[in-house]
């Protein structure tokens, strides 16, 4: 109880001192851009991933198995493929996706999805080749990750040194998160061909970090990796992912600030979040904004939020290891927000996750 009170009071103080709503942007301080939000396209069904492709198109996944390209100018949707093997149970289905960083010469698309394997709901990571129209030549890079109708995690990111990082939730069994032999509740790291890097913490294992409940956001800023993670009833988190660190779940929720938690944290080298919310807000996809188009958002993580139905700007300090300011935008305007992507021009694209007439919202510098 003492821990909950401390975190709740901290959250209330932050709301009082460092949060504003989108309506506050009607009068912008000098140097701040006015924001314009429009619906780019709609009639989507539970989109999960949105990213800006090197072909200057938006790429999206929908949980039912569909991958599409979306024209950011007019919202026209071009289907790429529907993966028939995908099984969407609850929050599961076709989830994370990332494109090869050298896509023009290596047109590879990495996706993560749930399917039924010998009667067990399972997640695997598959690499496809894009031939200009559809995806071909599937290669399974990683398989046998436990899945569930909740807590699948499943964001993908590629590091500057071209390693693939994969988040996985505990798949509704919390004890898996502390079991290093179980791939659930982990962030994993593999080479782009599916092999295990020689410098991973456990030889021959994709394991990179453990103790995760349900991490649904992942973004590199340089070589620093940020993740957003769902807590239980307290302590949604923003974490900086560090090699071989324990992120605590289910023994620790948020900070190491209760007596029993402090003992466990000291004994197991638990990494604390750089920010946490209590009560929970249900944080999902994140991206990093550092464009001059919207100067007030520079050096910020942009976070899509589900339960609280909003976009959050998390202004980082110069070192990038603390959240200095939290600003709220579009609260209850478009419903649940699942993921966010940023164009090279500084426009921001948000996908909703309402299940009925889901949308892509474009936020740009206003007139």
C-alpha cells in the first residue's frame, strides 16, 4: 500500500505540474508549431503496427493477418498480403513488423504472429522478401514462443548494428518472466538470418533481458533502446533496455520502493524504469521525435495509449535517461491508440485500436 501511495502521489504531481491537453495548443508559445490532426484513412480492423517505409509509404499490420501499404498523401490502401496461417485470439494475431534498414537493396520484411502449432497457441518470427507487390519466400527465424489471448508483447526493432530485437509478454503466466529458459516475458536478440549473436548473455540463447510482463513499445534512439510496458494495476513503465538485466516482473512492479522489492532488486540486479504510471494507462507503441517541423516535440518519445485513449509526449532530458515533461494530446478524441510512426518530414501517424472503423490519424504542423 505504501508503494502505491508514493507512485500515485508522484503521478498526480506530474499531472498537476507537467501535463497539458491538446486543447491547450490553441494558443502556442513563441516558437511552438500549431498542430493539425486529420483522419488519413479508416475502416481498418485492429491495426497493430504502423511504420514509415523507405519507399515513402506507411506499412501497417492488422491482427487478422493483413499487411498493407498506405499512401501518406491520400490514404489509399494497397494490400500486400494476408497471411493465412495467422490465428487471432483475443489480443493475439499478426502483430509486430519491421523492414530491413537497407530495404532498397535488401527488401526483407520481418513479422511476428500467433498461430496454432500442434494445438498450442504459439508465436513465431518470420522473414519475408518483398517483390514489389507481395511477400514471398518465408523463412522462420524463431519459433515456439508461448502465446495467449493476452500479454503477447510483440514489437520488433532493428539496432544500428543490424540485430533484431523482439519483445514477448508473459503470455498470461507470470512465472515465465523470471525463467530464463522460457522465451515468454523476455526481450530477445537475434541476427537477421535467425542465428544467435555470439555476444548474447547466454551462449546459444536469444535471451537479452527478462522479467517483462507485456512490453508493447520498442524504439532505438541511436544505440539506446526504449520500451513501454504494461503493468498490472499499478506501474506501467518506460524502460531503457540493458543487456542481461532483470526488469522485475512479477516480483517487482515499477520502482524498487517497497521493502521486499528492495531486497529482490539488490539480489537480482533489477533495472528500474525511467518513468511509471499508477494507476495504469495501458501504454503501447512508441517512436522518437527529433524533427524541426514540430519544435516543441523535439527529443521526445511519442507514446500511443490504449486505456486512457491519448497520445503522450514524453520530453527527455539531454542525456536521454529521464522523462522531464509529459504532455497529453487527443485524449478521448479518437479512442484507443495502438502505435505511432514518424515521417522524415516530421508528420506523425497514429493508428487506433477500437475494433470498429479503426483509423490512421495524421498530425502535422498547422498553417
